[in-house]
C-alpha cells in the first residue's frame, strides 16, 4: 500500500480504498463488511462504513489536535451519519452492526 498524504486521504475514504498515511489509515476488516479509518492505528477509529446497513458512523469523541485534524481532512461528508462514542465504534468493529444493535437494546 502506497503512502497517502493527508490531502489525498479524503478521496481514498470517499472511494472506500485502503490507505496509510502519517498516523492515519483506512482499511477493510477481515470480513470485508466494514471500512474503518483509524487515527493512531486501532486505538481510535474516527469513521466506519458498514456495508450491511450502508451507513457511515462517525466518532463523536475528541482525542488530540492531530486526531481532530485527521477528522477534518478525512471526513467523507456522508448524508445522515450516525455519531457514536469511541467505545461503541470499537464494538461496531468487533461485533458488527447487528452486534452493536443487540448491545444497545440490552
């Protein structure tokens, strides 16, 4: 995977293409159902696209100035995204959309 500048990253996110930049990367999960954009690797997901629900999920949490810059530069500008705290974003990644909905219903 070639290095992607922060300026180029939004286009990669909007096209759901894997990329790696300076403390930012986008990748598909093992099942190819979730596209995840991480700031500082897997510790802080900032955007997740779920192919099952065909929805974008955005974290509503803040982490650092660098992560805020990543969020601004990579924002996919989705219509009607769902905002979640980072803990629920991680649950979405680990359990999928249905797993997150079951957790929230409990």
